[in-house]
């Protein structure tokens, strides 16, 4: 099935851009900022004999991750934003192509820096093992883009599907996948990359359609209590761990995602909708509105480069000053946290200043090649997630596939030069 097989969209005049939803914008920005802060505060680093060992500062406080693991809310907000923007698009094919380019284009400078960087660092005399750890860690972030690509490409069909049928099917698929996974077929768990995240994304469509207006006050509070209560029950019953982020040597609720993330999302959604009036009021304040205007267009850059900032600051601290992470929770650890975060913010702001321009991809997008481009870009992102930018053939091949996919979305037959009417007939 391809985008060219989509049924013709109803005749309509060129739509205006979708109005901004402050609640959705705030969830997206808050979610990404919390992801960055969580990643920055997790590492417990030590260097001995040229080998880097890593730990997780959140290992002893798993309940924090029930709030700090906000990827379910990020996918929900993404679903709402995608549905709103698709509604105002001239054609689904053109929309998908543009979304695909906006998703993949910011990866280009990251790859341009990180494919040669491990060789440069090793040439400067840094031990190969810490360099490889850093290169793999930076690449692991791309899992989000690979999964979000699936959500974007499927949006034109899923917004037309009946949510009353799709959501139960996706949720049932997630539960059945866990049954198979925990029966001993671990690889089957990766099917939940589709079932779990598309289910959450689909709920975002319902918000965009105004079908969650009933979820406020006592109903929202009830959903929050029920959602978090079900998470607690699943953790007690097993085999789900209490942590909603991956921990070494433990079953992971994130890689692959487990069905436990669905009640976690329900709890987070209930809490978010309960706070929605206050959040919307907060977002109307001039300073908050200005902050959203600055951050929202740069979210992809902040996400992609925040681990590079971490690697930079950690590398200077460890190899330049011989510092290691003090005992988590100690006075020394807490006293260093503000300085640590301040240094990371400074480096990330510098990187954002250099690379934020890649948030806007050059040239118009072509709808006729979206599926092939999605396969190439998705394959590239998945490969880089698995291998990172560690020295080898795979990252180079992935970057070439990424470039080929981006080229396919900006060919000579660009829909961007067509009128909305002709564009619609072109992809019908």
C-alpha cells in the first residue's frame, strides 16, 4: 500500500495553517526538556585503566520514572499536533513528505559530525572503549525518530480509521505481544514498538478532534488514579519492573516497550488533563509564551544534540580534570548538580546555535516517493540506533541511506509546485 493509493481527499479550498494549541505545545516542550534533564542527571561515570563504566543515578528511585518517563505524553502530543496539521494540509502525501523531511533533515549534521569524530578522537590518543561508548550512546537517541517516522507515515490512514476499532486492536496487540515476549520469545517484544506507541499516538488524534473535552476535573483525576494504580498492580504482579526506564540487568519497560506503558500513559494523561486549565493559563503568560516560541521550533535540535553536550562536558571533566561521579545522593553529588547542568546548558545552547538551522529542510517535498524514502530513512535511523556512530561500515551505510531517502523527498516532481487541487489529484 502506498500514499498514491489513498482515497481522494474531499474537495476543499486551500487551508490556513492549523492554529496553535498551547496545551499541546507545552506538553511537547515540557516533555522534551524533561527527557533532556533526565538523561543529563542519570549518568554515574567512572574511569579506570582507560575503561569507562556507567551506572544510572535513578536506579534507587524507580517511582520517579513514573513521572519523568514522559515519552507516552510526547507521542500523545505528537499525535494531536500531526492530526491538527494534517487537517490544514492540501494533501496527505504532501503533508507526509514534508513531515518526513523535517524529521530526518536535522540528523544530517549529527551524522556529519559523529561519523568521523570517533576516528579523530582515537587519533588524538583517547582510549577506544570510552569513545565507542560515547558514539553508541549518541546514536541510541535516534530510536525516537525511527518510531516517530512510523507514526508520521501511518497518520493519513489512521486519522481516517475508526478509533473505536483501532485503539482496542492496538492495546490488545500490546498485551498479546507481552504474553509472547514473557513466555520466552524476547524478540517478539519489539512488535510493541508499533502497538504501544501508535496506540498513544492515536489518542492524540482524539484530543485534536475535541473528543477528550469530557476528561477534566474528577474524571481526569479518576483516570490518573486508575492508570497509576494499574501500573502498581502490574509491577507487584510482575514481570514488569518498577522503573519505567531501562536499567542494567533488568527487564525493560522501554526497550522494547511493554504494555505497562499504556496504563502509565493513562495515569499521565489524566494528570495532564486535570492540570490543563492551569497549564493553558500559564502558557498565555508573555514570558512563557516567548519561551515556547523559542523552544518549540528547536526541539529536534535540542533532542539530537543534548547527548553530544553530555559527552563533551563529561569528556572534559574526566579526561581534562580527572573528575568522576561522586556517590549518588551524597552532599558532593548534590553540590555538583547545578554546575553540571549549567555547563551542559551552555554547551547545548552553543550546539543549538550552530545546528538549529537544519530544522527547516531546504526545497519542496515530493509525495510520490514518500514510501521509499520512509523505508530508507527508517532503516538508517534504526541502524544508527543499534550501532550508534561507533567506527565501522554500518554507520556509513546508514548515512548514505539517510541521504538517499532525503533526496527522494525533494525530486524534480515536487508537489510543492502544484496547486492544492492538482496536488490532491496527483496523490489520489
